[in-house]
C-alpha cells in the first residue's frame, strides 16, 4: 500500500493538472468556466486511472511485489473519483462553505475507517485497506455533490479554457516538482531497503501528515480570504505575516509535541513493534516544520498569480531536497529522513527570497517570524523529551500528557518574551476575526 500511494499521488497530480488551483485563485469564475474545468478534470482522471492500470506489470516487476497486480488496478479508480470531486471542492471553497468541507472530510474518513475495521475483523487482509480508501472517496464525492447542489453543463470551447490549461500546466510542473520532493524519500527507501523497511518509514510519514493535517484544507480557506482582503485594499505583506505566524505556531507546535513525546506516543498510537519508526518520525518532524513555512510562501505566490515565479523558485528548492535525500541514503533509512529535513531547511529561505522578489512582501520579517517559531518549537520539543522520559515509568498516557503540557508552556513562554511575537498574537486575533467576517459574508 505504501508503494502504491506514491503512484496514486502522481496520478492525482496529473488528474488535477493545476485546474483546481486556477479556479480557486481566479477573481471571477463563471458557471461555464467551472464546468469546462470539471470535464477536463474528469477526462484527466480517467486517463490517469487507465495509465496506472497499464503500468501495473512494470511496477510489480520493478519492486518485485506480486500483490501489486491486485492493489494497483483496485486503487486506480481513486483517480476517477478524485476527478469528479475536484471542482466540487473548489465550489465549496469559493463560497466559503468551510463547515461543509470539514464535515465531508471527517464523515468520509470515519466511513472509510469503519469499513476497513469491519473487513479486517472478517479476515479480508489487505482488501480492508483498499476498501478504506475507496469507501472514503465515494462518500466524500456524494457529500460534496449534496452540499454544492452544483451541476456542470456541457463543455464549450473558449471561455478561457486554453488560458486555464496554460496556467494549470505551470502549476502542474510546480506540483510535479513537489511530488518528486515529497516522494523521493519513499521511492529510495522502497528501492534500496525493501517494502518492509518502507512500511516503518511510511508510518513515520503518516504521523507527520496527521500532525500537519491543517495545511491542505487551509489553502482552501486562505486563498479566497486573501483574494477578498486584497480586493478591499488590504496589503498582502501584513496579512501573510499574520498567516505565517498562526499557521506556523499551530503546525510547529503540534509537531514539537508529537516529536518530543514520540517515545510514548508512537507505541500508544501504533502499538508494539513499531519502535524503528520513532527516530524516523522525529527526524521527519523537523522537515515538517520548514514545510509548513514554505507552504505559506506557496500561498503568497498563488494569491498574487505569480505561477511562473513559483515555478522558478521550485526549480531550485525542490531539487535541493532531492539531492539531500540522495546523499542521506548513504547513511541508511534514518539518513534519508535527516536528509529530507536538511533539504527542507535549505529550501525555505530560497522560496522566501523568491517570494519577496516576485511580490514585494517583507522578506526579513518573514525570516524573523519563521526563525522565532522554529526556535520556540525546538525548545518545546526538547522540554517534552525530558518530561516524557521522567514520567514514562508511571504511564504512557500520563507521559504524553505531561510532555505535551511542558512543550506548550515552553513555546508560549518563549514567544511571550519577544515583542514582535506578542504583536503577532494580537494580529492573529484580527485575522481570525476577518476569517469569520468573510465566512459570514
């Protein structure tokens, strides 16, 4: 399943072709334009699903895993379901239907997990995991159709379709570079160390993804909100600084707690036998902090329509991460995780400088904000490691709670000592108020 996930992610990238991002950042989007993008996503999703099925023999031979003959075609249908769902997600986002977005995500995840547990208990083996993804995708599609009550009309040439494809191609190349960056480590682990070792590594990635779960959905909130704020004459720089502080504090805080309490948290979440995942996750969490800061830069490029500048920035930063992963592979699986985090730490300044050149946002203040949050997170994580070790003898749950509390107190204490951080906290409350106002509108 870990091997297939990489290629499902690649197929999803080709399925979208950057069109959801184009539709999301467009100041105006007609019904015909949205319908054209819907049918294009369905066509691309169908093509990606067929292509993945045809590639099954190659994948099974490359990874020497016969089960891929079954798993790959079964999972390929996710690409078609995603193509049907992509523009519905955009419609909900553009109309500020955030509650419907969250409810759909949560209900579909619960439905998928419930079906997986039931099938696993019945002895369905890996089919339980396949069913989890398929059931979740079907439920999510049904809920988005019900929530939007939006029906596409037939495709018509013109209406900006060529322009959308041209801009979408730039975003697709950006996302392809991001895919290579985020998938290089899994591909190298699977190729060099086998699927069992990849399983341990993949659990670390899943914990990282769960800890930074906010980042994906936040783009659907941040981009429309910034577009409306800019239309009202608000400057991008101060807004982006506040968003960086809020998002960075949330994601880095969660990752610091998770990494600091990992000795107790990983066995608590995954059970016994997953101890090899602990140092892998802790190393990956560092890169996750820098990834969160880089995502804020990404939103700045998207909001201002600087797709070409984003592409040029990523043509430097993404290969940098891949090179670090390749170098780290010489030192084993943990070296790959460390290499990923070093690469992300080097890539963030590159994207920040390029964003400043393209949009004029205050680069020095973005750097100061980010360094402060990373420093506070590191201090909090080290505090959590110490407190978790002291309390782990009594109870794993108690150790996690004590470590999380100690980490949170340390982060907030350090931030409260810095005047700029206190001002950012006040600005964060204003930002949350604006988000509420936009939603009400």
